[in-house]
């Protein structure tokens, strides 16, 4: 049974996951037990896992966030033993290196980074890139035959693999109907993602505007806002790159000590 601290923290992280999911990652708590989370990792492009859909579990202790979770990947991937706990710096194999500030998003971003590396540890297996691509191509069909996947991700039980909300692009401002957020139980008070379309910009009639119209303060303000929007997009992309790089460094340090 989750402690009050764990309940509060994991509820907060569920809200954060819905508002700002990491690239290629989606995760939801079990409706009956908030200490058990199901996750999906979609294989990034230009990797042996491209197109893959990998389902796994985060098993949080009642003392979370003061103790780390156990981590499993259930879908065969060619990288980890299915349904076996994975040893890396953010798992329960390394309680001494655990940081209570880490979150579900941090853990799964670190797991994706570790998955893309060649480091061997408890729970990992060695395979060729060709074998990983074969596992990726069969992953969705495998998931569709698993009761746990169908129960946790009924919205993803489609004929073809479905994109998670953030496929490495800034989609949180432009959600679409084919990538709906996980719907909690009816008794839940956790808000879902806002799926309303962005406002349609007002278009001016060029026939009413003089071709020699000088630049106004409004024009300059609009240009500044556009520059800020591009700056925000670049910052978001750069921020996740730094996070993944830091996760790789932490993982390598942990592997060296173990």
C-alpha cells in the first residue's frame, strides 16, 4: 500500500506526464494500484529499435520517492530479458545512487538512453542490430496478445502501432484525435490533456492594406513573439537532449561501480 507521500508524489507525476510527456515515452499508473505503472517506449528513428513498441513496468516501493523502483521490460527487444528486473543507476539495484528528485519521466528517459547504449548489466542481453530490428518489427503484434498490455493500453490496441503523444516533436501544443491521453477511472479527478485545437489566426485582406505601409509597433511586437516561439521550441529540444546525455553519464558511472 502506498504511503501518503508516495500517493501524493505519483499523482503529481501522472499530471506532469499528461501535460509534458518525454519524447518516445508514455506511462500510466495501474487503476487499482498507483505503485505499479505501465509504460510504452517507442523506438526512436535511426536506431535499431525504430518503429518498435516496448511495454514494461515500473514497480514503486511504498517508500517512494525515497527509494527507487524496480524496472522491467515485458516486450522482447533484443536488449533486455523480458519480464526480468533491469539493473541501472535509477533502479532498485542501486539504492545508494538514487535521487528523490528523479521522477517517472526522468527514470524512463534514463531507461531509453540505457536501452540505446551497448552497456551490459543484470537483465540485459546481447544481440545484433538486425536482431533488434526484427524484435521491433514484431513488438506490436506481440503486445496485442498480452492481457497486461490490453488492460493498460486499450487505446493502443490498434491494427498498426500508434504514436505516443510526444514522438520527438513538440506536439503538446497541437494534440490530435488519434493520440488521446490515457483516460483514468471515472472517479479520478486528474485532468486529461487539452485536446482543443489552437485558435485560428486572423487573416487580413491584402486589398485593404497599402503596399507601402510602414512597420508599426504591432508588427515589431509580432516579430518578437515569433522569435520567442522559435526560441522556446529550440529550448525544449535542447533540454531533452541534455537530460538524455546526463542520463547516459549517470548510467556509465553506475555501471563502472557495479
